[in-house]
C-alpha cells in the first residue's frame, strides 16, 4: 500500500522495524509485559480507554504502563476480594483482571463478548507477568476442609496453611480476619451455623485473601418413638442422607452399649432396640459415625 502511494506522507520502510508493535502471547522472544500489554490492547482497548464503556483502566498499548491504571490500581468491581486490584504485583488472588480472564461466568468474565472458553495461554502469561512484578509476595489462601455444607449434628473442620511458617487466623461470623482474630491451632468442632473465614499471615509476605465456607450444622431430629408388636423400642429420626447412625443404650449414664447401626438411605431413618422390654429402665442416645 505504501508503494502504491496510498499513504500520505509515505512511510520510510527502513524504519518499520523500529516502530512499536504488538506481540503474540506465544512469542517467547517478547517480554511478559510486552505480551500482556499487547493482549490488553487487542482484546480490551475497544472499551477500556478514555470515553469508552470500560473506564476503570486504559488498555491502549500506546499509553505507558504507569499511566494505564492497571498495576496496583483499586478494582472497581472487587468480586468480594479484600483489597482487590486490577493487577496486584505478586498476588494473583487479588488481581481481578486475571480472575475475570480465568472465568466463564457471564456475570464477571472478561472479555465479555464472544467468549465461552478460557484462553489458557493468556492466563499463563498474565500469571507469570503478575508474579514477575516488583512488590511483596502474597500468601496463597488457606484451605478449608470440608469446604462448607450441611451436617447433622456437627462437623469437624480443618484449616491448612499455604506453608509451615504461616499462621492462620479465623472468624465465625463472616468478618475479615486480622491478627487480633482467633488463632487456629487444631481442628474446629462446629455444632451450629457459621460462616467460617480464614486468612494466612507470615512475616515478609502480604497476608492472603480470605477463604470462606458456610457451614450448616443441624441437630439430629427425633420424629417419633413407639413400641413394636414384639415390644421392641423404635426411634424415628431425621438425619443426613448417606451417614451412619448408631443407637446406644445405658442404665447408668456411664456405660453405653451400641445396639444397632443404620445408614440413612434418605434423611429419614429408624433405629430399634429389640431388647428394651428386658430392662426396667433404659436410656438412649444416637451418634453419627
């Protein structure tokens, strides 16, 4: 086109190799920053520029990185992440640009249009770029096991730190933990409904993003008590499907004897003591195994 005279003034072709240019994600000869910023220009600058619909940052390649409002810049849509940034140096968990790029959820995915898959090449380049930026590294979030759910009548929960030197602090009301919160030292035995939130802290690191899980610990419900025709004592209960329950009996509240174990194939189950009539007084309890 230049040689056809379609450019005015004409381009000096000997200078073309010196012009700024975008680089493909797979171009390993280009720096991580070059590839990441090229991707943003090609995929995001249509909206993310002054006057565009995505006003939170400027994705245009010609805008210097320091003026793009990307690195360590507060995220307008925090996605429930504490201290969220567009890109947080050495913290992939607080970098909402990466989180949205790595999602297919229509409510948060970016780019928002014409994308049903995660661009794994882009995710890897941005992960590597974020981890290469100067700054204090962040701890990975702790692991909560089990990661929430409904349990009858209780549940034991363990927290796993990202490394052996990290300390875990937690809350049971959904608030963000600090070093003034409860310090985790052993598994938690939960008997009521809680929102468990945990953070990892360690000297020389930014604290982790919070990990959260909702636990519903419901009591074992007694629905019926009756005697069968052969004088067996029968209990009807509402338990948790798939769990095993053992009926225990005692006459002195010290020595407990297991009578029968049943698995709740549905949330309804029955437990029977066929020898109940052999005792003047007998007391019962049901335990989940």
